[in-house]
C-alpha cells in the first residue's frame, strides 16, 4: 500500500474513496458537473425547482423595469406602451420651413363682406363630378412661345340655362384667351383650342360641391372660389361665381368672368398669387379679387386657414381688373 502523496507502483490495485463524491472535497470543475440543476432537482424536486425559476425571472423583470424608470427620470422621457421608453431625437440646430402646417380643428369664421357670394340668379349646386367636352377647335393664338392646348368642358348635370348654354361658355373662354390684353401678348405663350387628344389644360365649368371636394379645390376658405388643379391640369371655374360674380366687381358679370378665366389660366402658366402693389391702381390679375381688392381682406382670409400666401396686410386697395396686360388694346 502506498502512502498518500506517493506514486502508485505498477500492479497495485486502485482504491476507491470511502467518501461520497458530493462530500469528497473535489475541485471546482467537478463540483460544477455535479451541482447546479442536478443538485437543485435532488434537493427541491420538479415542483420546487419551478418555483425557484419563477422567482428568479420575476427578480430579473423588476430589475429591468427599474433600470428603464431610472433612464426615464434622467432624460425626462415618458414610458410608452409596455413600459418601453422611446428614444428622443436630437433637435436639429437649423430646421427648414415646414412643408405643411396644422389647420384649425373647426372652420375659422372670418367675416369679409367682399368675399360673400352676391345675390343673383339660380345655379346647380351639385353635378355628376364628370365633364363633357364642348365640341369645337380653333387656330393657334399668340404666334410664338410654348403652345398650350385646351379643351372647354362643362360638368354633367348642370342646368345650362343659368348661363346661356355650353356654347356661350366656350365662346367666352375662346374670346378671353385670344384677347390682346390676355396672356399671349409678349410672345412667351400661345394657346389653341382642341376637342380631343391630351390637352395641356382643361377649362371646366363646375358646380360648387364638386369644386369643394378635397381632390379638387377644397373648401378651406369658406367662400365660393375657382382654382387650377395641377394634378389634373384642370381649371375649375365655379358655377356659382360664373352666374353671380363677385362683390368687388360691383355687378359687372362679364368683367368678372374674364378675370376668373385669366386668373386661373395664369396658374396654369405657373403664376402665383400677388397683392395690390400700388394704392388705387388696377389690381394684378393674380390678386385674389374674388375675395376683394383690399390686401387686408385677402391677407386675413389666407392667414385664418394657414395658407402661406405672400400678401401683406398693408392697407392698400386696388381697383378690379380682368387682364394681365390691361395696357394692350382690346380686341375689336
């Protein structure tokens, strides 16, 4: 028999330890292989082990939530759904102007008497939301510059007796666009009427309810108006205004209609709104004369609904005008 700590000679039998392995004082590696889950199983059984695991998971969740609450307290962030704290973006030092701004929850009641629809004859309040082309073509007018072709259209379902019929509407469109006081003077653009194909723009007489639709002119300013819908290349002439005109024009329906055509077609030529430039002068045709010829009135209406129009409320008032080139000689 060898003494402890000496080498065993060849042929000597192996001697088993008398102590159980769990109490033998073996090294750490062996204890890991024999302890842990196995030891817990022997000590507590499956039911007891599940309780231990559940308590451990609960402690871990409490620790994580505590860490989140501490982070929220340090940054001022508020926990979101399920206790998750969303990271806040770093503010930009220089922000560009907003592309869109919030609008009032309820319509703003802006009382501008000159923007009210005048009294007058009846008109169809709602049509079918579709249009038919009025037959007819014409020569190129203007002689030079970029050519804009146009169709004349009337919404289906309109009672045409209120304005003399489709042909009367088409005739005034043609006459206005061909007038030397119009947009073609100067040679930068020319126009030509067509009644088929894919025109550059569609001049469309339309009922108020169709004009008010969000996919048409909208109804942010609660007064009747016309517009140019670029996505459809459509000039929408409001039937209510075509029949009754505007207060600023003092009952002169013909001049108002010429203004409405030139103003909206001016948008098709990429012109934006402007204000009255000189006190007492003729208003620019791109001024919103349907609402009035006072800069104060026009600026207030646009401000109330969040429109970013470059109109200063400077007290200037102009005279109504239907033409972009009023100095030119009128068509005979």
